[in-house]
C-alpha cells in the first residue's frame, strides 16, 4: 500500500530542485503549520496501520518520556511531538512532518547508554524544531499537495525501509527526489549543535552523541548500499564527527547513570527476540553469568520471556524476586500483575493492578492493564468508571477510547461504544473510519437525546474536516 501511494504521488509532481537552500521562515509560505499538522496526522494513520509499528505502550511511554525531557529544554518547545517505535532491527531514527519521530528497536538495542539514545533523539527533535522538513518541501518551489505528499511518503518509506523507497522511486523514474530524502550537511550540523545543547541542558552525558556517531562511522567506514539506514539518510562526515568531539572535549566530565526504565525497555525487547524458549535460555544465562548492567532489568527480562514461553509457575517465582510497591517501578508493577493474569489468577492480578494503579496513577500503561483486567473479569461498570477517570485526564488517548468502547459494548451501550471507537479512529488519523463508526452508533439509536445530539455534532465536525482535507 505504501509503495503504491508513493509511486502515484511521485508521478504526479516530480522534484524541481536538487539543492536544499536554507529558507528559514520563508518555507512557511509554501508549507504552513496547519498543512504540516494535517499531513502529519495522515502519515501517522499509515504508521499505526503498518505491521512494523510496535504497539507497545510501555516502550512508547518510555520513549515519549525521554523525548519530552529533551523537548522541554529546547529553545523551541512550543510544538507537540509524538514519539513512536518501529519494530525493525536496523539502526535508525527519523523525523516526519507534524513533530512525529520514529525510533527503530534496533537503535534502542544498539545504544550502549541512555545518553547515546538521547543524543540521537535530540538530533531528530532539532530537525523538527528547525523546520528542516518544511524547508525541504519549500525547496520544491510550489505548495501543491502532491509535492508534499510525495516528499512525505518518500521520507516515511526511506526512513523505515530504504529498499522500498528506492523501488518506488525507480518505478516512477523520479530519481531526482532521492537527493531530497537526505538531510543536507548544513541541516545535519545544525541538528548536531542543537541536539548537543538539549543533551547538556537535560542532564545527559554530552559525549553520548559523539560516541554513538563515531562508533557508527568506524563500524561502517567502507559502507556502500549495505550501510545502515541511518547513515543513508543522515550523511556523516569527518568534519561533523570532529565538531561533535570538539564540543564534548571542552565540556566538564560527568558520569550519568542510565535510568532503570532504559534498562527495562532493552530487557523487554531482548525477551521478544528469537523463539520463546531461546529467549528464556538467553535470559537465564545472562543472570547466571552476571552479564548485565542491572540485575533487576535482567530478571524483568527473564519474567517477560517466561510468560512468552507460557512457563507461568516459573514466571511467578521470578516475579516475586522483583522489587514492588513503593520501592519498585511502574513497569515492574505492571509485569507482576500481568504475570498473575497470564497464569489465570484473576483475583491476584486485579489486586496487583489496583495496587499499581494507586501507587503510580500517572503511568498510563498500568491503567490500560487494570482496565483490561476488569473487562476480562466481566466488571464492565468498574472498568467504565476507571476509564472515564482516565479520559478526564487524557482525552486525546486513543488507547483509552478503545477500552471505553469495550466497556460500553459489554454493557450494551451501542451508541456510546461506536462513539468511543470513532474517537479512537479520529485520534489515529483515520477520519473516514471515525465517520463510519459514529454513523453506526447514531443508527443504533439507543442513546439519550443529549448523547444523540453530541454524536450528530461530532459527525458534522469530522465531515467538515474530512471534506476540507479532500479539497486540499
């Protein structure tokens, strides 16, 4: 699907200019904030539907926490960002229109410290805050949507799978656009400088950026078409590496310890590699040989692998060795509750979910798990009350709306269930699906006068937005 859309878009409007002039705010004459946000939502709709998108609330929550820690110290922190994870072993990260930043699982595992990961993410944030993508679109000289769609879709394809992008470009014979997929050296130096500043202000080790890029360059000194995706789209030069190292050498030395969350996320990813049995063996071997930076994270990985292998008794034994309660961690608390639920001990699971929900009320993955467990136990009214409390705090959370849809469906509330599904679809960027869902709810006709009126108003609102988008 992505390849077809890309080929069509590229065929409609070929690239005009191969150079990427520094247009600054002039780029907004061609690509407004509203157009970028609209395009960003359309791209995220395709991202969420792509099987490579990793729908893992815990890892995504960690990445957003790290990302916004960096954004908060940026000189341009008024923009909204969405950080998401791509299930791909290659070392890559990429920025897209609308403040959408993707990180490959391969990068999460390749980073040797949290500061290295933060360095790459900070670099991508700088590409967004400095309007580099808007400038690339502006370099096309015209603000036609086909041009924007072509560039954005090509960016998405190239960042996620360079081979797919290359095939699509070859199909349309629009080779010149490939030059626009890679950031210019000026853009890269600007992203390096601002990324370094973000690292420094947010308390990470500033050597993380130069360390990661230097290691990547050394490991691929003679790269060609087999180079990592990150090197294809972010060209490294000797001057850039020298600049990074020079800035790092003048900074005072500080040892920054990796967060436990960083270690847990990496352990979680490793537990999903290879077969379930191999993952268990690897996790046990790492613990036995003490090959870990954090014993807690290593044991967390073992429990995750044991659940995957359906060895529930062993998983419970190992889970009890993990710190819980006030001395624990929300990711650990969630895993302990999930261990009981996977073993079929519903009562114990609910007790653990409730304890975790109270101890970490702001950790949404735990809330998702608690609401899901309540639904699994048939306690739909309790689940409804819990999800309503969460939606009052986070009304733009598509996962909460999906859980609300399930809670309403269990109680036979057809209008409200379809309305919640519609809200989730809209927040995922799919207005067509949202309009279809809310139309089904209105047709069900089981809502109150107020609920029906609100649904009608919401449908009209989405129809107007969708009509405007089609017009553009």
